[in-house]
C-alpha cells in the first residue's frame, strides 16, 4: 500500500524524484536527491557546493561521485546543466524554460523572471542541425 505521507518527507521526495527519472535509488543517489529536492524547493548547485552540503550532512561521498551523479540526473531529465563562461557548471532542478541571473561577484546563479523575457526571433540553424535549446544567462554586477 502506498502512503502519501512518506512522499512528503525529504527521503520520499528524493526517491520519487529518482523514480521519475527511472534511476535506481542507490544510497548515494538518494542522499544527494534529498539534498537537492527534499524540501520541495528548486535550487541551483555546483558539484562543489553539493559535495560540501553532503559532507555537512554526514554523507561520505567523493567529489567525483557527486559529478557523476549530477550527470546521471541530467541524462535522466531530472535537472539541467547551465554553463557559465564555458567552464563553470551549475545544475538546476527547475526544468521549466526560464532565464537565469548570474551574480558575478558571488559566482551565484538564480532564476530570472521568464515573464519579462521576450525573444522575438532566433537565427536559423545551419543545414543538418536543429536548435535543441536556448539558454539565457544575464550577468549582473553590483553598482
């Protein structure tokens, strides 16, 4: 019998999230999923920040495992990777189409209001290619 109260817990949310992606709920995946979606809120993380959160939570997991797990979550369609400057990757649990603010001084990514973004036209893709996605990252610096 399914108990909806279980899904309301961090572990239940994490396991349900993994199930939506068709991923096997290993101990490390469940613990990282709990950190990512256990409170029901979307977030932006780097592999390093998630590794730090896991360490603080008492979860022994290597940084390489965090990277591999984040890639698996992306491949399963549970989160997406946003690359800033071609080198720094952020991982977003919000899978809706939306732009981002990148706070340069803080090296932090946050959601920007999609309702305020208007893209009127995109260039045509070259022959033999199609546009897979459009990522909008708006860089901010304090004045």
